[in-house]
């Protein structure tokens, strides 16, 4: 089966992967597949569908790369003081830094952060408030 599908699709590895996946599906569904008139035909049909899916996915990937390559490159200017914000974040206490990172970077909810950090939601809110206050004070212009 691999040999005939390799000739059909032109890539032995793709054919072998498709046949392996088809036989895996047949094994999982063997109670139903065994009752078919042509179980090997079912496996062949599934393998052909897997090959089609592979080439469709590859084509979508090529089109996406072509589309992205034709777009103009976007260049963002670095911040005026690149290490300043990083240094201020690093200076935060660990709990505040972790809570802020999970909230603003991972976009987790307060409840999810509380679960991840083994804290109460109130404690997470406190750490976020304290982190914002520290960063706000550090970022305000000195008068």
C-alpha cells in the first residue's frame, strides 16, 4: 500500500505516514472496520484522504508564506530607554513580577493567576495593584 500511494503522491514519507495513520484508525475502530466488505479498501481510502490533507495543509502554508513575504516589513522603533523598563520590572518583588507577567503577558484572569500561584484572588489583586503603583511611581517624571 505504501508503494502504490508513494507512486500516486510522489513522496514515500508522506505515503508511509498516511498509511500508518490509516492503520492506526483501523485498529482503533476495528470492531466496525472488520464488518466492512473491504477493510483494506477502507484503510486505503483513509490513507488517500490523509495524503490529500497533507498536501492541502502544505499548500495553505506556502500561500501564507507568499502572502507574508509580499507585505511590507514593519519596523518598530525601540523605546527611548530600552533597559529602563526591564530594570524596573526586575526590581519588583517576585510575587508582584510574577502576577504582573501572568496578567499582562499571558492574559490570565485573576482567578487563573491565583490558582497558578497558590494565592487567594485578593492576594493577586494586591500584588497587581502594588506592581502598578511601583511602576507608575518609577515612570512619572521627577519634579
